[in-house]
């Protein structure tokens, strides 16, 4: 088992394996995403309270979910890298940060656009909005530490520690609508009994969430491959790869 883990965590093995997976993830993300947008924009019924403006939910909600999911991936990868000294885990964490920051930014922007017709303002210091903004700052702080520290190993340790400590913000974002009196509505999808959404709205929402996850998988593999090449540029396997080209 340990031998398999060591082999899988090898940048050389990861580089060759990821080349096979990337097209599958990318094509699947494109097809599912286009279909989900079609269902969300043209098939899903109009909301009886919010009208057509609610349709931004098919981008806003999956983007918010992805901002939390990617941060957890980044924090777990940082923990693995710091505890077991697996370099590939640090590469995945580093590759994930800009993607997660982009999703957090997208969630904030689409939330503001949605908030204007619903709340009468683009921004309010709502508990969930504020904690999501803090999440964006955590992503930016991670990337800033990566860039500010010249020694790569020290940079991974410092930024990884920030990522792990910042996990405390994830449950705050998730439970903010229950802990405080916020403008955000409560859970409509993740309910123990049944979702409070029409099935024609729920299906495109879940499909878009799946498309975003597949998109993340494709992009993080691409970025991690580039990270592996850059960090191992003086190693033998990279030189052999260049010679083959």
C-alpha cells in the first residue's frame, strides 16, 4: 500500500498519468456545463417570488460550493505535505489556490448582482457575504506567502499553515445563516428530508455543480503539471522529458 502511495505521489508518475485524465475531465465539464446552463436558463420554471433574476443561482451557488470545496482540498493537501513531506501534495495545494480564489470572487460578484434586485443593494455586511470575503482573503494570503518566500519548502510550510488555520472559516460560512440573522435564505438543497426546490431547478443546479468540479479537476491537473515541471526543472526526469521532445 505504501509503495503504491509513493508511486502515485511521484511527480514523474503524476505527470504522465494526468495527461490521460485531463481531456476526459475537460470535455465532460464542457458538455455537462452547456447542458446545465440550457436547462437552467430555458427549461427551469420562473420563480414565483424572484422572477427571472433567480437564474443567476445556477452560477452563484455552484461557485460558492466550489470555493469551499477547493479550500478544503488545499488545506488537506497542505497538511499531507507538511506531515508526510509529500511534495506533490504541496504542488496540488499551490495549483488549487488561484482556482479557488477565482470561484470565491465569482461567488461574491454573482451574489452582489443577485443581491441588487433582491435586497436593493449590491453589498451588505451579511454574515455569509463577509465570511465568503474572508475566504477570498485567505486564498490571496496563501498565494502572497507563496510568492513572498524565496525558499520553496519554507513557502509551502508557511502557506500550508495558513491554509490549515483558515479551515475554521469553512463551518462559519456554512452555518452563518443558522447562527446569525442574515439576509441569506436557509438551506434549500442540503436538507435531511427533501430539497425545497422544484426538480426542474434542482437538476440543472446539481449538474452545474458537477461541471464545475470536473472543470476544477482538469485545471488543477494542468496547473499541478506545470508546477511539477517548474519545481523539478533540474531533476533527471524533466531533462529526459525535454530530450524526448
